[in-house]
């Protein structure tokens, strides 16, 4: 009788367990094998651009269960406070690693010290944080200063080839999120080259937040203010799309046979098509496909192997002359 009673209680217990599991959650319950997954908390800074979407997809598509990861993804919607909240959440969940792309460089000391005190390694992605090196394990991303320099070096060469080296050249710059590594690096790099040319005049540099809507708005202001712009430097492709809308409305053409030289950054597919058509003169690549670099670093850290403090992704520049070879394989 006692045995029957016990079996009855156990069956009742099982029944009530499955009854309270939400539909489809059975698969989500961690099995013994899944408990070995590397748990990663990832704070993405937002979804402002085509580049950012490609970056999120690369990381989400690589840090998968099949590859041995359990990924907790958080979108901070451009707010540093949201990123700090997410990182604190990851610390209290005791994740194995924190990966994050800092929206701007300043203001991370306190939360990164908390991660360090909790013994959780931090990996910075894409942009940098201006903190003591002991507060993070490693960084993966682009050499933004080099990107800015490459844009300037390309312009030097283009003006030389078109016989305009000695002309007065008026330049306007649409900048990305102020205080972000991409804005700081690209501005410093381009300015360094421009500084060597007394006939290059940077009329104005204005933030346009890396978005198409703001890019259009800022370009409209520039066009109202400056009747004689020779070069537009737009620090990402999304802003460039806004620039082109503003130019189009005024009947101004850009690119190889246009009125204004147009320099862009990122090299997403839609922009590369415009390079191929000669509408954008040059697109300096910023490579968002960083998932595999991060996975490789995480595997190495799991094996107690050394990792470099800085890991730059591979990048190049695209002009109408070389873009054709890359268009077919561009996935974003
Ligand atoms: O930090 C990388 C930059 O951020 C990309 O150039 C831009 O498109 C994104 O929003």
C-alpha cells in the first residue's frame, strides 16, 4: 500500500511539473550536455545602421548552441545607462563572459570594476572604452583612425589624378555618434591628412548620429549654408544615404561624374552598388563580421591560452575600379 502511495505521489508530481512548463519550454530546459555551454552576456549598443544589424547577426549567428555557447543578447538602444544596467544584470547572473560594444568611450570604470571584482572577463567589441587596460581582457574591432587616414590618403591621390591638387577644396563632414570610437578615430585620421594640405578647408563637422534621417537633415543644413562644397565626408553609409536624398532634392550630383566628391565608410552592399554606379567615389570598409573572431577568442580563453589585447579585423577600401569583384559575395 505504501509503495502504491509513493508511486501515486511521484506521478502526481511529474504531472504538475509538465503542467506548469510553458508550451515549447521543454526544449529550452538545459540538458546535462547544455550545462557545458559557455554563457555569454552580450550588450549591443543599438540598431542604428545596416552595419550594426550585420554586426549583431554575425555575433548571434556564431555564438550558437551548436558552437557551444549560450548567448544572452541585449540591445541598449543607444543609451549608456541601458548598457550599464545590462552588464550589471550579466554580473548578477554570473555569466562566464561579458561581451559589449560601448556606445561611447567614456564612463565605464565603475561597472567594469564590478565585473572584474566578480571575476568575469570582459571582451570589448567594435568600439573601445577609455579605461585602465586591467578592466578588460581584450578588444576586437576596426582601426578607426586608420580608416579616417585612408579616406584622406584616397582624396589626396584622387585630387592628384584629376589635376586638382593645387585647387582650394571645401570639405564638410557628417560625423557619427559624438564620443564613439568610430567618430573619434575617423575624425582624427582624416584631420591628420587634411592638416598637411593648407588648401583643404574643412568648413564644418557636424554630428548626424550614424542615421539616414539625421544625415539628410545635416546635409540640408550644409547645402543652405555653403554654396561651394567640393567634398562630403560621411562617417557611415546610412548617413550617406541621407546625404544623397538631400543632394537629389537640390539637383546636385555626386561621384565620379558629379558636382561633389562623396566619401563614405562601412561598405555595406547597397552603398557598394552606388560605388559601382560611380555615385559614391570611395567607401572605406568597416568590417562588421566579428562573430568568428569573438568565438575564437572565447575558445582560447576557455583553454587558458593567451590572447592579444587588441585584435583588428581585416578591411579594405572600395572604388569603382575594384568593387565589381566583391559585390556578388557581399551578404549585408
Ligand atoms: O562603430 C562602427 C560604426 O557604428 C559603423 O560605422 C556605423 O555604421 C555604426 O553605427
